[in-house]
C-alpha cells in the first residue's frame, strides 16, 4: 500500500521532471524564471500550488506568482476567490485574484469564452517569459481528445494538450500533472491534507466535457482500464506528426511571411493540403505575437473556411470571415485582419488646441486618434467647424511639394499596394471641406492655405487597433 511519503515523492518527481524540461528550454535565458500557478481552486490546481511551494524551497532564485481569475459563472465564486486569496497569503506567495468579465458572443459556449478570456488575461498579467503552470491531467487529456474527435479535428486538434506548449511571446504553458489521472490527484491531495473547492457545475452533463467525464469515460475505462493511457499515446503521436509537418514547412513559411501577411505568389500550384497547412501555420505564427486588435488567441479556421479561401484565391481576391478575424487577399498577399465596423459619416470637428493643451479627435471603430498641437506663438482661434477630421474620399487629390503635381490619392495608395480596407480607413483633415492634411504624408500643398496651416498646427495620427498599422503605410511620394 502506498504511503503518504511515497505518493508525495512520486508526484514531486513527476513535477520536477516537467520543470527540468522547462529550465532546459530556457537555458539560453539569463536570470531567474517567472513561475506562475494558474489557480482554479480544484484538487488539481491546488496540487500544483502545493508542489510549487515545495519546489520554491529548493529553488528560491526564481520568481513565483499565483493567479486566480473569477468570471462569476457560479454564485459562490466570490467566496471561492477569497478562499484562494487567503491561502496565498498563508503560504506567502505573491498573488493576483481578480474578477474577469466574459462577454457573451454568438453561439460560442460560456465555458469556451471563459477559457479564452482567462488565457488572454493571463498573458496580460505575466512576464513575457513566464512559465504558466496548469492543473490539467490525464483525464482532461482524454476528454479533450474525444471532444476534438467529435468535432472532426485533424492531427493538430487530436494532439489535444501538450505537456509544454508555446504561448504568447516567449511564455510557456506547462502541465506537470498531464501523465496522472484524476483519481491519483485526489489521492495526492488527500495525502497532503490539501483544501480544495468542488464545483457542483462539474456534474452538469448538459456540458459536453462533463458528459464525457461522467457518462462516457467511466464506461470505456471499465472495459479497458488502460484506455486513458493509450488514448494519451495517440494524442502524443498526433502531436509528433503535427510537429514534423510544422518543421518541414517552417523554411517556406519564413520565406513567405513577413509576420504581417503571407506571400501567395505561386501558391495555387501547391496541393490543397499544403495550402491549408501553410495558412494554418501563418495564423499560428500570429498567435505567438497577437495583433493589437486581437483580445485573445485566434482560433484556426475550419476546413470549410480554408477551402473557401483557396477557392476564392483561384478566381479573384479572397475575403472569408472566420470566428474573430477575416482572411483577405490583395496584390499577391494574404492578410489576417479584424472584422471592421460599418463606416458612414465619421467627419468630426477638430477642437481648437491651445498653447498648453493639444486637441484630439477619436475616430470611429477604433481607427485611431488625430492630435492637433499649436506651434505658433501667436494665438489665432477660428471657428471649430472650419477644421474637421474625416477619411480620404475617392476624388481627393494630394500634392506633396509646392512645385509638385497633383495625384489622386486613393489610386496612388493602391499603386503603392496598400490594401483596400486600409485605403477606406485613411484619416485626413479638411479645412472648409477641402483636403488639407493626410496621415503619414503631411500637408496637402494643393490646398491654398496649406503652408500657413503648417506653421500654425502640427497634426499627428496615432493608429488604433483597427487603423492601418505603421508597417503597412506606404512611403510618401
């Protein structure tokens, strides 16, 4: 019969092996690690916290933090959050316990939205090189595999959860208990006399994961006791195949992607499978450094959406809407862009700045902010309705120098290979309705008052999350 010490030592050895791989992964990193425990309150995350506290005694050089995010899915969750806060205080570990708003979105499940929101906030709260410890175990792995199988996933989905997985920036998600099942974790928690929270919603079999946990997996493991272990082996083989595919395509992705877009010249000569794999890898690449407009990791497109992209590329420009972004093509590039809001009249008066206080206009749909700074010693206030911020229109003409020639602005932007969705959202300032200034280009010398205004006002544009990013700006003429 296993003793308390043997159970504790077995778990701790398992935990240390997982952390040793992380330390090896970060071997080029100078200085201590930032080790973060993601606290849920159950026996699994409480076991991870207990193991981490023991690890801290032997490795005090690292920084340790516990995070609990309460999304109020249960009426008792504030009480649970306070319990976890007090435990962290008792153990002397730095901690963050905070509420988390999870807005409802379409048909997405509450549980999925909560998970995405937690990961997104975890990235915001942690060091870019943090090691985030999760309490997932062998039974969680079985449930994830079966859920992905039910959804018709390929190798990437069937790989389920990795023991060590890259997150945003250089963060790692680490699951030190992934090789142990739920029964073993309860055995450890009881042996260590840990306190944990039993969430009664975990028995609600209307939730898919709970249905698998309580009505499917017990039947399978009763018939085949090693079912979860062999299923985890299948997941590992799927992960191996996916990693091999990623490795084989890495060089081509590097040659085709500049981090913001995917070069698709010659793309249609590839097999459909290779095209789909490259697009998936491109989106995964974005998840390593999330675009500013993405509140959480981007979900990969479905097989049907990928086929739609490839079909459209063969005939015209692609524009396919996915769950939280669009895949759009222009001028031999495939872009990943946000869903844009409808723009009607965004014209707004530009308030007159003072010598001490700049003025600004915030553009609709988070396009950005236009800032006016007074730069003359002579105050010259004018009616504010004479100066207005708007967007570039089809007939606008621009002249860079006083001795230059007029150019129609939108065709010029198109010639510089600026994508149409950015051309439609390009800020400008007008005086008495005439184009005076254009973001990224300066004053329009075709306007008779441009030189006077250039001496009076400095105008700047700060792109918002749905404004043209600076790296997409064409060079001025």
